[in-house]
């Protein structure tokens, strides 16, 4: 016999119903529950298998992540795209200062270019109050009864027609051949409403003149006017130009004025209005004469030639229009109430 005491093995019971389980019994015969420590009861063997599966899954996931990273990262054999960067020059905004060119006045010293604060000498503008210089001398006027050909209007008996002047009207009658009242007057040349213009070659102030269209509107109560400069009176240097648009042969002219006594002369030109009355492009179609009457009819010379522009040039004012310079007195003037052209026969 052995002296060692026998060690009793504790009895196994079902954790579910408390029934006694024999050694090696994995299932309770009473309730069918798995015995503690068996495979179905979650023993150590099952936990080890679960741990192994978890570690294996973690390794697989890590390997997959490493493979993906290796595929996405460029290797030594991968060709990198070449990026070209173009350098842009910086934009600099510079304010440009306009350069002023100063023309030195004789007797003065011009300022140094580029010097700041240097005074500049500016030549003063001419005074506008100085009356313009009239370049022409008013010629000795001839009687308004004298035509452009230099002949005197006479009756059929060869005597001077002294009864041609209407009583109290100041209108000069003319012969039937000249289109006067005693015969059938010819039809005047039809003009455009803008055919009349002020011929002002010596640049007198525009305020000195009236509306030129009033001289061809068919109304004798309206008129184109030109102011008389008291400082140069009775001399004048201005005209009324008519544009026929196309060259035409003009045989005569009728002037109606409310300021009789003007010294006038008729000129013709083509192409364009000459810049001066002394320009050789002008052709004198009448002598210089004194239009003493309210209505004057002139027979023009060179009627065989065609002209586009016909100008009534006024070189002298009547004595009644010459006044004394005064701030209170209104400016004196000459007027052309109506100007008609008649075609050559």
C-alpha cells in the first residue's frame, strides 16, 4: 500500500442544470448544454483558433495595403512627366509725363529741357479788340444806272431816261431787255435754300453777320446784314456768295437793299470759293458801282461763260451807315434784302 493520500477529483457538474457529468462527457444528458471546457463550450482550443484566424487576417490586410502602396508610389523605372515653368517678367507701371516743347520767343531764353520749375515764356495772343485791317481801298463808285458793260440806260430817243426812278420808292426801273418792270421779267435761276453764304475772306467776327439765307427767301422784308466797323468805315471787305451747285451762264442780277448807297461789284468763280477777293480765280462780271437805289438791276458781262459761284462784293458802306463809335448807339450795318440771278439769253 502506498503512503500517499488519495487526491479526490472534484465532480463535474452542468453549468446549466447542475447535473453531474462524467469524465470525458462534453454534453449534459439532462439539458443538452455543452460541458465547460469542451469545444462547443468555448474551451481553450477554440480561443486559440480564433486568435490564429485574427492574426492571419491582419497579416493579409497589411500585405494588401503594402502592395497597393507599392503600386501607387513611383519607382526608379517610372518616367516622371516633365513640367516646364515659364518665368514671367514683372509688369512695371510707369506714369508717362508728356513732354512740352516750348518755342522761345525772340529776345527770351528758352527753358532747359527736363528742368522742373523753370518758368516758360508764352507769347500772348493778339488782342481781338484791334479792328481788322481792310486790305482794299474803296474805288470811286459809278452810278447804279451804269450796267456791267459801261453803258447808260437810255430811252429809245437816245436821251437819258430821267423818269426811270419811281416816286417815293427809290426803286430803279430798267429797260425791257434788262428784265425791268416795263417789260416781261425773266424767271430767276432757282437756288437751293442753302445756296447763300457769307464770303468773309478776312476773318471778321462771325457775330458781325446775319443769316445769308434771308437774302434768297423771296421776302424783301427780311435781309442778310453785315456790320460796319466804325474804325474802318466807310471801307468794307465782305460779300454775299451764291452757290449754283453746277456752272451756269448768268446774264443779269437784281439787288434789293434797305441801305442804298453801298459800293458793290459782282464776281464769278468755279471749282471753289477763292481765299481772297484779289485771287485771280475770281472773274469780274461788273464794274464797281454805287447802288444808290433800293432796287438795282445789273447786266453782267462775260455772260457766255458759265460760273458756279456768283458773289456780290461790298467794298464800301453808304454814308448813312457810317456812325460814331459809341457804347449806347447800336452798330450800323448794310443789308441785302434780296439777291436774284437771271440766266443769260
